[in-house]
C-alpha cells in the first residue's frame, strides 16, 4: 500500500522554503522608514494636530510652536519633553522605534484646562514586524506538522526495519 502522508523531511523543507519566501519578499515602498516632519502648535487648551501618525522606524522631527502662552510638550513612552515659549519654535528629533499609541501632553501650567491638553502619537508597526510574526507562525506550524508526521511514520519505519 502506498504511504500517502508526506515525510517529516519534506514538511520541514516546505516550511523552510515558505519561511525563506516570506523573508525575501520585497518590502512595499511605503513601508520603508522615512524622514517625517510634523508641526504641532500648542494653544490653550489643545494641540493641533491632536493626532499624529508615523511608521515604526521613521526619523521624526516634531516642530513645536506655542501661539498664546508658554506650553510644554511631553511625549509618553519616549520620555521626550520641551518647554515651548510663544514665538520660539522648538524641535524634537527622534526615531519612532516603539510601535503603539503614545500620548503627548502639556507639562507647563498654562491654565485651568491644562490636563485636557492631550494629543496622540500613533506609531504603526512596520512590515518587518509582521514578517517576523509570519516566519514564526510558519516555523511553528511546520514543527507541529513535522512532529505529527514523524509520530505517524514511526510504526511504518519499524515495520520496514523489522522486515529488512
Ligand atoms: Cu499648555
């Protein structure tokens, strides 16, 4: 009788090929880290824009201005902060290496509603991150299938060595 299930070696080879394919796939151009400049203006009691989106790995320049009184800028997660005087623009340059959502807030007591001066920086996880997950999943799946298949093959091989 013909044994129909693939051998563990074949499964491993296919898994390896699949993982290599995922690794070697060219990145879409828009996923490449780039330099981003964002202008954020602070007024009582809001930041404009209140939401900034960048990609993980981007070299981000935030240019800060204050239109009325002295404000502050504090970025959670990255621990970056600046004091912004009206008429003087400040610059923060950093690499957005951590994916996630991070709040930026005013750290200077500029008025009663200062606690509501909150904005959000969204750092989109880049493709290599998803690629890493893909490779891990494929490898895990391949291992499972290989283990499962080797379990199936053992009695078959024992029969072979017993008869030979
Ligand atoms: Cu403020």
